[in-house]
C-alpha cells in the first residue's frame, strides 16, 4: 500500500502518477465500524465510505467502459463508485484503504487487455491426437470382437 502522504495531493486525491481527482469530486463519509477495535468500535466512526462519480475520472470511453465492468460491484445506478473500508481501527487508515481500492481499479482499467490471437495446432500435436484416436479405436475394436 502506498503512503498516505503520496496519495493526498494539494488539489485532490492522487490515484496514479498521471491521474489526480479534484477534492470536490471525491466524497468521504464515516460511520461506526463492525471491524476490529473492541469497545472502541461503539464510540468511534472509523468505517470509511468513498463516493466518486465515474464521469469525474479523466478517462476515455474505452477505459471508462473497462472501469464500469471491473467496478460493477461498486457501481450505483446513478453512475457513482461507492467503496467501503472498515479493515483498520483508524479512520485515516480506512480512508487510505478506500483510496487504494479506487486506485487499483483505475490502474487495472487503464491497462489495455491483450488481444487474443488465433493459433494453429502444430503438426506434431495433430499427429499425436490422431495416433491416440487410432489406438483408442483399436482397443475398442478388440473388445467388440471378444464378445
């Protein structure tokens, strides 16, 4: 996980070296957590919920489509990504956890998937397959003749 100091940017939240969201585009809210913390859980609002509109992330149409597909579990019908984190005892660490989850989604959506190239089976693999079929066929033929 990256340092909190690297993620907070004077003008917003830094997701990747090239992508920084303006502070007004990201909304953080806090609630009581169900995670670790013992009796402290009842007193402190440590669970962090991050909300960001997909339109606020500076992506092209193809990258936005990949982000919507990858983040479909976090996506609302209003076009917002809603990411929760209550893994830690402190509000700041949970906030960083939310930012890290969003940054991971953005990084993964930024990468163009490899295109699949059709390949032909090798001559050797074709010959082995045909030989195996012939052996299997002969084995079954000998069973038939034994009856």
